[in-house]
C-alpha cells in the first residue's frame, strides 16, 4: 500500500515537472521567435519595394505666393504599385515647404510598410522628401489629399492604385 502511494506521487511529481518544462520552452519560443516576427514590417512584394520608376513632384519657384496657382507640379499624381509608387517631392523653390496630409486619421495616412505619410518639419530649398507607397485597395484608388503647412493654399493629391498588369 505504502509503496504504491510513493510511486504514484513520484509519477505525479514528474508529470508536474514535464508541464513546467514544456511551459518554459513554449514561453521562451514565443518571446524569442514568435514576437520578433510579429513586430517585423509587413510582407511587401519585391516589385512594390523596388518599382520600375518614380514619380516626381516639383515644388516650383514662387510656390509661397497665394497668387500663383501652380505650386506642387503636378498637383494630382496617380501612382501604380510596382510602376512608379516611389514619390519624390523636390523643393526647387527658395522657400521651405511641407508635404502634410489633410487628414489626421492615422488609418488613412499610414502606409503599412512605410509608416505615416508626410514630411517631418519643412523641406528646405534644394531638398527632397520621398515616400514609398506600398498599399492600394483591391479595386479603385487610395486617395490622399495633402497641403503645405505654412502655405495652406498649396494643395495636392496622391492617388494610389494597384498595377493594371
Ligand atoms: Cu509651402
């Protein structure tokens, strides 16, 4: 009777030990492999990360004047993923400008790969601001209107679609 009790409690002890070790292994696997992978950037197709071409928007001379209707040139850009989804704003004016999304809704202005759209601070004369758009709805276009913070009459629009090919 006493021998059976001993062996059964011994087996019980080993069972607990196995559970603890298994739990430990699971937790360390979770923190070492699963979590870092989850925190990595989303998967984006290689052709979207390295599009064939780029889209240039010039911030032309005299853009700071409200009387000049042309500032971001061109004002409307329609970019296609894998084709020209890298957009470069070139400040060729003599005044600092920004590229600032009209919306404050993070969902609308955040690209899953590149993060939040918009220049941080001003783009100085002779400097560029570039942004890689990697996301577009399955049908139709993602539309992002933007403006210049110091000169709110300066407005432009980015439309992003998937490649038609
Ligand atoms: Cu401006």
